[in-house]
């Protein structure tokens, strides 16, 4: 691309942003390449983190056929990504779901979506940092107690924060390194296990081995519970849009990056999951709990002397995932603070002009997950609740955008971005909504844990609590009335709306 063309393209991006009500002068720099944007979404999605975190649980609940949940979830999330692509092409503004909800529906809807999503991201960052600790320790041949896990988890947050503070170019590079590490991990581990570690033929993928037959709701109930591995694996593509103000020609590149994130992430996640299932020697041992860490056992046996190197690749993947999650959370916090929607908005909207990053929003995106991690030493259920809400909150946030897009279409919204679904808009939107609602219901569905009704309903109680606190604060503070950024203008002329 010529220098002249690049300048013209950046001028057009600045003009588009200005038409949406934002000046582009001393804020973000458009230094994230297309592949950097893909890598950001991919490392946020993180097939290694998603599959490794949920594999043992899902396999013990539904046996080998649980891998098909990854395929189902990938298809469902692809329809959501198409809607997101059309919306971000129209509104390429930092912050993702919050500004999209604001323009598609209005201020109250945007506040609630932003609040739910911020809390979900805090829980997700804490969960991934906590989950990364054992893999980081394994690189050095160490084992961790609860206190050690917390310390290592906090250390991964420090590393991620340093990378994010270094600017968009470093973030782009770190995400690219993470993508390479994840793909190497997926292809090398998955390929090796398929070629040399396979214990079963392909027919086992259609045989539950008797696992899950006696679960509540029969095998369907067991499969629905195990399907959480797919739902946990495929979000992150909205992060491509969170940094839309840092990408040149975002109306074209970001929707494409979202789709490519799912293509590559879907390939990696399915390769890992299918190869791991086929390599597990004893499914009954996993189901009974006799083998609590089937992945660790498989990798130790398969890779022997180079096991620490394999753990290093996995640790890099986890840290890259934390970095991308934190980048997305900081842009969301900054976007809401820039519109004066949050408490301490002036502080949170502070921008580091030298690094071109939202510095205080980054601090918040590290501090609050760190608090959740530390609280796990005192209140184990606090981490469990936040981790659980991380997934369902993100899905609720997704569907608030999908539903808002459908409502806007009914009211006359005509997408004007470079990526448009045309005649397919309504079918795609409806499929995305049905899929998303079904996923939210499945995630929230109370399942027996053996810990009593409070534990069985912990996720529902947490979700109701988060939504309730956000709604009460919004009404009591009237935060949604602050600022003069446009709202609710998708289906008509720009107006400062006080409607939901």
C-alpha cells in the first residue's frame, strides 16, 4: 500500500469517526495491522485455554460425543459474528458492544449492556489468569498451593498489563506471537496425537460409552451440560471490534477479521478436542474422577522430555489470552467513560498521549480481576460466581446487540457500512438470536452439584444480582443521561435519546 493511499485511507477513517460524533486527533493510533486484529480476536478466543479448561468436565459428563458441541457452537457463533460484522462496519467505534447498543437502541440499553459486559470481562480475566497459573508453574516443574496459584495468577496480570501499556504496536505483536504459539500448540499436539497417540477409531465419537445415561434429563441433559465447552470456546471475535479505532479501514477489515478469527479458532479448537478424545485410553476413569487431569496425563506420556516446552507454549497462549481480554475490557471501560457513563469517568477516560492507550482504564482492567483472584483465598464461591458469570454475561451482552440489531431493522435501520448482509439480514439475525437465547438458557440452567440449592442456583443468583445492581445504579444515578454522544440513531436521525 502506498504512503499516499494510506494517508487518504486514514483521513477517510477520521471523517467516518467524526460523522459518528467522535473527534480523532490525540487518541488512538491506527497501528494495528489486519493480522494483528485477527490475532487479537484469536488469542481472546484462545482455543487452548477454552478446550483445556473444560475438556475433563465435558468428557466426564457426556463421553466422547461431547466434541460435537464444539461444532454446533461454532456454527451458532458464526451467525452472531455476521451480525457483529455488519454492525461494526456501520459503527467502527472503540468499545464494541456498548457503542453498538447505544446506536442501535439507546442509552439505557447501552448502559446495561456495558455494565454486564464489563463485569463479565472482569470475571473472565480472573478465570483465565487463575487457570494459567498451573501451566506457568509446570514450565519450571513446580506445583502450586492456593496461595502460590494466586501469586502466579497476579504475575500473569502484571505481564499482560505491561504489554498493553506498551501501545497498540506491541499489543498487535503480542497477539500475533500468541496466535503463532496457539497454532503451533494446536497443530503439533493435535497432529501428533492423531498420528501416534490415537487409542480409538472414529466410531467412538458417536458412542457415549454409557457416560451420562443416568444424568437428569437423560443423555440429552448430559450433552447439554457438556456443551458448555463449545460455548466457552467461541467468544472473542467481538474484540476485533473493540479496537476498531486502532485499525485502518475498520469497516472492511474488522468484519473480515471477525470471520477469520472463527475460521482459524474453530479449526484449532476442533483439532485439539477431537485428537484429545481419540487419545484418552480410559473414558470410564475420567468419568469416575480417577483421572482428574486427562490432558496432563496425555501430554506427559506423549511428549515426555519436551513436556516443559509444551507447557511453555500453553502458558504463552494463556498469557496472550489475558492480554487480549484486558485490551478489550480497557477499550470498553474507556468508551463508556469517554461518554461519561461511568463513576469516575474523567479518571477512567484519561489517555496516555505518548503510548496512545487508555492508561487508567487499563489499570482498572487489571485491578478488579486481581481483587477477584485475591478474594478466592477468602471466599472460594466469589471466584466461582465470577467465573461462571464471565461466560453467561458475555453471551447476554452478545444477544443484547443481536436483539437490538433486529429491533432496529424492524424500525427501519438500513446498514450503511462496507459489509452488509443484504437479503440475508433477517434470516441471519433471527438464527443468531435463537441460537444465543438457547445458549444463555443452557448456561444458566441449574444442574445438581451436590452442594445444595444455593450452589446449584449460584449462577442464576449471580446473574440476577449483577443485572439488578446495574439497573438500580443506572436509575438512581441517572448515569445514562450524562454526556452528549449520539444514541438510538440507527433507524432515524441522530438524537440524544433518553429511551431504553
